[in-house]
C-alpha cells in the first residue's frame, strides 16, 4: 500500500516520464524508431524502472492513468521530431479489453498531430489471449487506421506464431532472454533462426531486443535478423539527452 500511495503522489507531481530507446536496422545501423519506456524520477530513490512498481500500478489500476500520461507525452514529443522514425508504446493488458481504446488512441493521435503510421503499440501474448475476440476487433480497427501492432517479449509465452498471427501483427520483438543465450547455447540460434524464418513467411518484421555485444549483433546479422535494440546501440534516455547518439555514430 505504501508504494501505491507514493505512486499516486508521483502522478500528481508529474514524476513519471517516458525514456526513449533507439531501434535500428542491424545491417546499416540506421535509426528506424524508438521505444518509449516508463521511468519514475523518485525524489529520494533516483530513477526507477517499471520492475520496481509496474505490478503495483497494474494491480491498483493506476496503470491506466500512468499509461495515458505516457502516451500523451511520448506521442506529442514524437510529433515534433519527424526524423525519429516510428514510436512504440507499451500498452498494459487492461487497455485492450476496453471497447473504446482504439477511439481514445486515434483521438490522441489527431490531437498531437502524430501520423498513425508512425505509431506502433507493443502488446504481450497474455493480453491477446485474455479475450481474443474483443482484442482482435480493437487491434483490427487500429491497424485499419495505420497503427502498427508489435508482439512484445516473443518466446516467453506458449502460443505458436501461426496462432498469434490471427491477430494483425506488424512486428514481433524477440525477448532479450534469448539474446543472453545466443552464442552460448547452440540450439538458441536455431530457435531464433526458425522464428525469423516464420515471421518472414508471415510478413512480419522481427526486432531483437537486448543486444549488448558486438558478438550478438554479428550472430543476429548472420541469422538474417533485420532490426534490433539494446545497450549496444543506445540506452533508454530522456528526450533531449539523446539515446540514439550511439546508433548514429556506428
Ligand atoms: O524499461 P524496463 O526494461 O525496465 O521495462 C520493463 C517492463 O516494463 C517491460 O516489460 C515493458 O513492457 C514495461 N513497460 C515499460 N514502459 C511501460 C509503459 O509505459 N507502460 C506499461 N504498461 N508498461 C511499460
Ligand atoms: O518488456 P520490454 O521488452 O518492453 O522491456 C524492455 C526492457 O529491456 C526495458 O526495461 C529496457 O530498459 C531493457 N533493455 C533495453 N535494452 C537492454 C539491453 O541491452 N540489455 C538489458 N539487460 N536490458 C535492456
Ligand atoms: Na516493450
Ligand atoms: Mn520486449
């Protein structure tokens, strides 16, 4: 309860902020987009990531307010930065169960002036499977307006990609736990390679997450992975202090 009360204060005092992490083409290093990641500028404890409070935010329902503030800020920022590529936002599962989620998001897009084609929403497998018919309808309407849908943390769930493809997915993001094992466990490369081949056959883009080393970068290139994100290319950073600098210098 202490964390929940503190979170309410954090919302009131505007201590929550989107950090941006660059997403790049793995062959050229070209910047293609950014992921907005929630950070809490805690007055005593410094900058906190979602690991410290996301569960409480979701259980208490505060995540709805927090997410809409994040969406508003990151969409408005992206609208003023036309060279930043696309923006991905993380969407808590409960939003997708709301019939009016797509309408609210489209309204925010028009209010901020961000073209829908520059927005990608990141959803998890769990949030798709929770209420598949309703979620498919909401995502379908967003896709029809040009918003992209990315499947986040792919590989941590249990569903087959062929079933997940019954949702309108533009992109899958390979979870960073796979990257950690890449180069250490040989079967890991086989799994990633199969995921890339299937995604390609289904006409989806693949983004590898959590690339930290040149070795991982090299292996992914060899496997035909097109896009990536990770500390090697840029850490999540507040707008203004540019997290994409490392990517541009490559
Ligand atoms: O940045 P970090 O690695 O700590 O993020 C951890 C998790 O928090 C990720 O799984 C991500 O999906 C989630 N997350 C990050 N930012 C947001 C946000 O703005 N809203 C929601 N709902 N989840 C977020
Ligand atoms: O759940 P989601 O995939 O959205 O969360 C991404 C998380 O991964 C964020 O919390 C982000 O801060 C973190 N992250 C981004 N790049 C790297 C990286 O190269 N290594 C590690 N360990 N974490 C990363
Ligand atoms: Na994400
Ligand atoms: Mn992810």
